[in-house]
C-alpha cells in the first residue's frame, strides 16, 4: 500500500485538456483577475453600503394539511419543500 499524496486526498486527478484562453492544460484561471483586496476593504464596504430595498413578496398559499391517518393499503405522498416529501402509508 502506497502513501497518499496530501494534495490529492480529497479530489480526483482533475481535468486535462486543450490549452485555451483561461485554461493552461491542467488549471482554469480568471481571464481578468481582480485586484487583491484586504479584509479592511470588506469592512469598509459593509459599513458604507446602502442595501437595496426588499421587494414585496406575494404570500404563499399552503396546501391541505397531511391526513391524520391513512387507510390500510394506501399511500399518500405530500410535497414538503425543495426535495422533501412526507410519505404516509
């Protein structure tokens, strides 16, 4: 058993391909790198910025509540949110 290279412990071998304007064959890079900024620049920006106003959002319409009990042999799936479902049997 060999010794793992710490640089590659959490990643695959990566992508290699043809050289382009923002790819040197093994690594991608920004074409127009931004100027280096200090942490003090962040604090100045946070303390001096004017946050945008929130838009008035429409109220959500909720569906019916889940059933208290389900008939034997039946299955009910209710959407909860994003990728979550309540499955009752």
